[in-house]
C-alpha cells in the first residue's frame, strides 16, 4: 500500500471552466512519486470545482484504472489532511 503524504499540482495550460486545462499531478510517498499527466475537459464538472480539485480528481480517475488498484482497493491511501477541503474521495 502507498500512503500519499503530499500532492503537488503543476498546471501546464491555464485552467478555466470554458477551456479546461492540462497539468501534472504528483502523489508524493515515502517510497517514490506517482506522476500523472492530467487533462481536465471543459464543461459542467470543471465549473463546479477549482482547478486543484479538478486535476486531483483526474489523477484519481487514472489511479482507479491501474491494475494494482483494481486488485486491491487499498493500494493508495492518503495521509490525514493531504486531500484538499471539498474533495469527495
């Protein structure tokens, strides 16, 4: 199991609800980093979230597609206080 102790979000293109945006999300753990290239599409979901939540949601969508996660839903956990307020896990 990996315990994420910090999340770094680096936008590459400016984010707006009308255009979406792209960026990198890093889940920092004691054993290494998981880095995701994220593309947030424009639309209703993007309008409801701030850019950080939108990028983290996209990274979590990618985690859920990983075989390691599908085999054991406990593959990735977050340390207390790591996920930003408003994130529905």
